[in-house]
C-alpha cells in the first residue's frame, strides 16, 4: 500500500498496442515498393489511437505529419505541406507551391501522414496522388470509417493503395499495460475488463477514467485499484458526459 505522502501520478507514455504493431507492419510493407508512388490507408473509429500512433512514428522516423483542416483550399493544403518540408514562405500559386514540394521530396524523400483526410475533397486526393507518383514517396491517409468509401470512390487513388490497417478497439490487455506503464497502479484483469466494457475500446475514455481512478487511489492512500474503485471511476466519467 502506498503512503499518503507518495501519491500515484500520471506519466504520459506511448504504449505499443497491437494497433501500433500493425501500423509498423503497414510502413514496412510500403517500404517494399520503394521507388514508386504508393498510398497507405489507416482507418477506424475515433479514439482508437490513430493520431497518436502516426505522430509517434513520424517523430521517430523522419516523417511528415499533418492534421488537415476542413476549411483548407487546395492551396492551403499545399502551403501546409510545403511548410512542413521546410519552405519558410510557400508561394501563393498552386503550381509554384507544388513545384517547391516536389523539389524538396525528390531531393530528400520522406513518408507523409495526412490525418483526418476525409475532410478534403476529391480534388485534394488527386493532388496527393500526383505528389506521391511524382516524388515516389509513400503517403498514408488516416481517417475514420468513411475513409474507405471515399478512397474506393476514386479508382486511381484506390489502385495505388498498397497497404491498409483498420484500428481495432483497444483490449483489456492493452489497458493493463497502459495503466502499469503510465501510473504504476496495480490492476487485475477483472478490473481492466470493467474499464474496457465501459469504454467500448475507446482509448480516450480509458485515459479519462484512469485519471479519475488515480484520484480515488490517492484519496485512499493506495496504489491498488479494486473493482469498486474502478466502477466508481467509470460511473463518474459517464456522469460527466451527460
């Protein structure tokens, strides 16, 4: 049992779940087609860790990560990509801006991750395909379930999609691992299953409930969470959502 003056804390960590491992396999598969343009697709419901995984991979593998905005025009998108590639003042014309992007990627090829891509139009997808083809770099499109329909509707984009991964709900085993690495809280499988059922496999909800659970554990001066504490934390989170 923890002492009162040694509260449980939360340490943000990145846990390599099955989804993360599948993401790495996707990137390895895209590497096999090096020398040509190719697309990857990562999709799944919100809260399953797609964004965090892409950011983690990009940070450790010299990749470009961009979260797109709904309001972006084609030029807005090109400018954002150019800035990520080191162009300080991107040109104000689409053609010139695209040429800057091509120059950067041809001289220093880097994988590109485009998150929430389903917000953009078909014209944007065609531009993305052109960039991938011209520069022979892998571009991974990331979004929710409707992304599959969006990409399949564009035959030229779909034919270039070499790898795809659906992010599944996180598991009770993932929760046990995350709780142990992020907090040091001692959970058993039954408690993890309670959190899993309440979250529906949504990582964000698990994180929220885990932070609440830490508060209960600290109030009791313990680092062991029993079933009653977990149920209280989950119920508190559900009440807060209403």
